[in-house]
C-alpha cells in the first residue's frame, strides 16, 4: 500500500473476527486500504485508541469497548464506525454523531435469524412436539400421548407483536403467510404501513387480551422499560404463549415468573435479567414444563454472522468510494434503537 492508502481499524476480538469475517470479506477489506488488526485475542480501550490513530474507518462488533465521547478530538480523520452487530446505543455516544462521525450497523442482517427462532418457538408450542417426544421416550402409550398433547394450527391463531423494527417486521413477514391474524403495537407504525405488511395496529392492552401468542421486539427506552408487568400479564388468556427474544428489561421478571409458576400461560424466553443465567435460576427448574429457555441464541446463525461482517465491509467500501451508505444510523434514530 502507498502512503495515501486509507487506514481501516478492525476493532474486533479474535473470537468475533472468526465469527464475522470469512476469507472473502478479509480479502475485500485488505484491498480497500491499510488494515490494522488487534494483536491480542481480546481488545480494550487502550487498544482501540492505538488502532484508531490516523484511521478513516473502523469495524466494530460484539466485544468492542464503548467509544470515548472525546474520540473525535484524538482521531480527527475518523469518518465511519461500521458496527457488525446490532444496536450501537451502548457503543457510540451521541456526541460522536454530533461531531460528524457516521455510523452504520448490521441490525437488519440479524433480523431473519431472530424471526425464524420466534416462529420456531410458536410452532413448537402450538404442536407440542417436544412434549410428544418426551412422553413417548418415557414409555407413554401411543394414542394416550397423542390425546394428552393438544394440537393447534399456528395459522388459526392471533399473534401480537410489540415493536415494528427490523426484527418485528421480519416476524410479520413470516407469520402472515401462515394465515395468522397479526396485531402490532408500535406508535411509529401507521395504518398504511400496517396494511402493506398485512397486519393490524392495536393498543398494548387490547392486543394482550386478544392474542394467542405474544412476541416482544421493542427497544429498551424509558417508556418501554418494564412495560410488561403483573397488570399486563394478567390480561393474557389462559394458554397464551409469551415469547421474549428482545430484551429482558421490557418485562417485570418476577411477575412473569409468578405467571409461569401458576401454569396459566406458557413462555419461551431467550433473554433474562441476569445473563448468563445463573445455575440456581428458578427458570432452570425442570418442574416448569411450561417455559422454554435458551441462552440469548435467537440472533445467532452462521449465515447471519458472515452476512453481518460482509455488510459492514461493503459499507466501508462505499464510504471510501463516496457512495451512499445502505445501513446508516442517524442521530435521530439513536434514541429509538434497541
């Protein structure tokens, strides 16, 4: 590379780099300029500061330390933060937007993985496949097992979705072809958008009272934190499936645990107040047969990971060529992000 080659700082841990960048993406990145890579398996704030010296763009992801609000003063050439994960709210301070640094992210590439996970959870609950399997494995009689596990069509259900962002809309696109009646709670979704998606707008309490399945996809904001509490959970009809693959902070976890323990509803939970989930967590209790738990796994597929990395390498190329970015985050978007 000559002296004029732009500097690109890769601010990824070794684990994240292997997860996000395949050989083709790395070759593409190297062709764009002088690429600086971390020399250790992990990365800290001092590493970030060193790697950013003279950099025009940087590639971030899971494990990248949050940026210092004064980063632009120390790194005046920095023009782009390309984040290979989802939300940038805890990574990029608002001041950096105000200082003119552009930000782009790969949240849209994660949506398909989460959406498939949500539909899989709904299908599992509607058909009870895991219960059929367990009872047969434990010696249940053929017809008795079939009679003991109710079978329901997902397409005949009313599904409530809270949040019409990237993931919420991806879930809608998968559910509508099943024939589900989909009710969406989101103040930013208007009637024309809802009609185009094949869904219906609803208020939170009305949706909770009608839905057979409820799936959360809202960001954690002051107005959404603990938005689902004991009062809201009490509105759910017996047998409703409550899915949370978004953020645990949206729900009063103690109230949710009480509802699960009552046996009145079912739940599928991928996020928790304490992660990793402690070994003695009550959600791990084998007696809670009406809850399915998973380790914050909904957004993680091999295909999505590489798509996230590739999307951000492409964004860096667009910036250096003076082309419009495809996944840019504006300052106005920051306050509404997950």
